[in-house]
């Protein structure tokens, strides 16, 4: 059964999904218009989309970022203050999107923020959809407080909150 697409019709535009977008199962990763950065492939090899990915690695279009684009991402994220909140993979996603004039699919605030700074189009992938596939924890980078729900800033110290995938042992209700 085809799952309903929840991202807007992007026509012929190249889409660059982040890990959580792919984990929703609603990104057409085998499409000619989809490029999956190698860092994202690496993260998913350890997740539940593993089988889908590994069976289709010869079909999926991948890219690794050129250093000149990574430098642009570092520069922009330093400017916006998002640098400490971006993982290596996050930066790869933005760099690949810049190089290929792609549209980033991600719900991550910092990632979206840097895209905005760099003039890169982005779309959220629907936090409700993500919840079906992956459990996230929310962590304050200032004081280390953990939260169960998404929020803009830490209620204790005011630092920004970043999201991290919970391990199976943390997220399972058994
Ligand atoms: Zn805090």
C-alpha cells in the first residue's frame, strides 16, 4: 500500500532527506530526484530501515560533500550560532543540498536555520510521522537536562535543546 506523501510536491527538484525523514518511510529514496548523503546512509544502516537500504544501495543515489561546501556550512552555522548543534551528518546534508540545489527534508531546527541562512529550500517532514517510526529524546546542551518533548529552550538554563534518537533500550516500553 502506498503511503500518503506528506511533503509538498516538489516537482523535479532534488530532495535531500535527513535520517529522521527517511525513517518515516515516506520519502521515495529510490527516486531519481532523491540524493542521500553518505552520512545518512551510515546512520540508517544501524536503524530499522536497514534492510530496505542495504537491499537497494546500488539504486539509491548518494553523495558525499565537497570540502568547499562543508566550509560554507561551517561558516553559515557559526554565523547563526547553530554550529554546536549540528552533527557531522547534518552538515553533510546541508553541504550536499547547496551543491545540488536540493531541498532539505528535515524537522531539525538548527538544520533548517542554517539552510535559511544559506538560501537553501527546506521542508519539515512532519513530527507526528516521525514519532511513529523513531523515538527522540531532547537534550539541553547547556546543563544536560533531558526532556521528553520538543521545546525551544531549556526551562532550567535557557540554552537550546537538541534532539537525539533514543536507543531501543531507552524507548521500548517493555
Ligand atoms: Zn539547560
